C-alpha cells in the first residue's frame, strides 16, 4: 500500500512539473507573439509615415506644376484680356481652361 502511495505521489509530481513547464512555454510563446505584433505595428507606422511624406512631396510638386502651367499658359491671355476688355478669353489648350477655373474660383 505504501508503495502504491509513493508511486502515486511520484506520478502526481511529474504531472505538476509537466503542467508548470507547459505553462512557462505558453507564456514564452505568448510573449514572442506579442513582440512580433509590436514589431509589425512599428514597421507599419514607419511605412505609413514614409508614404505620407511621399504624398506630401507629390502634392507639393503637383501644385508647383499647376502654378507654372498657369504662369506659362494663362497669364499671357489674362494680360491680353485686360488690354482688350471686350475680347473673349482664348485658351491655348483645354487644360488651361480647367486650371483657370480652379485658380480663379
């Protein structure tokens, strides 16, 4: 009887140790998953900031192109119309009409 009690205690101790080991392994795995998610989040934030910079630069370049287009295409016609007030506005291309509407409006 005492031998059976000793064997049962030993088996119970092994089972408790196995549960503790599995609990520690689970905690390590959860920590690794948490760290990986944090790294991914930081990487995505950096990519987003970089894309926002590129967007801002592209918008600035677009605005510069629009302004230079207005200066080179529409300004001569505006000065022509100021000189001859009753004359109709003439455009060198269809994009100038759109640019003129955007700039004037």
